[in-house]
C-alpha cells in the first residue's frame, strides 16, 4: 500500500482524478507487476499542518508501506513560517516511520515573486529535512515542465492533464528505489 499525502498537484486539480499522476502511478504499478495499491489523500490547498493533522488517521486506516509526502507549497505560497513547515514535515516522517512505513519527501519550489531570500530558504528546507531525517527526496517534480507555459492550466500554477505522465516519470526513480522487485520479476 502506498499513501500519497499531498496538495492540488497530487489531487489532479482541474482534471478528472483518473488522469492525474497519482492515478497513472497506480496504472504503472499494476502494469509492471507491483502489488501495491495507491491511496490518494491529497487535498487542493493542503498545508503541512493539514497533512499532519490528517496523517494519523490515514496511517491507521490504510497501513501503508510507503508514504509520499508532497506538501509545503501552500505553506510557502501563504508566506507561513518555514520553521513550522519543517517541523510539520519532520513529524509526518516520524509518524510514518512509527506506523512501519517508509516516508518519501517531495522537494517543492516557489515562484520568483516571493523574494530570493525566502525562495532559497524554502527550497533548502526540503533538503535539510531529508538530510536530517535521512529520507529520500524526490527532486522538484515540476522541473521538466516548469519553463513550458503550455504545460500549465490557465492559472499558471497547476499542470495540465497532458503533462501528468511527465510528473509521474519525475517521481518514479525515487519511488522505484523503495518498491523492491515487482511480483512478476520475483517469480
């Protein structure tokens, strides 16, 4: 079982849920012989505080092997405390581990209009948490499309349905390292 705790980027904002990268992940797992089921608890607008508040119930209910933590962007977009964001992420990692799950943290980034100092501190927060907590870090998964205006919906923030396979491809190497061998390969 894989649990995705994320925001609008993982909640398939502006498109049918079955076309988002998380649904495509489930299809890839199935097609490659992995037994994992994907549970997506992502909510548009979610912050690390919201994700932390909802995580214990999700862990108890689903008992995942891996928890994908794709949160923090909304904290940054709202100019919230980076120290609090880091603390929330660390608590999510700790809760995941206590539940027997391997956490996988996603690096997030902010647009340039937030000021260079805040943007750089925000970006470094994810590297610091990953290093301090010794968890794998998915490099910012919008990087392959970030400079392609037509890869985003009219709001300029949310990726289009057409680029969801690229988002999955950006996540896959970090996740695949945690999955082990697929059942088809193990036989």
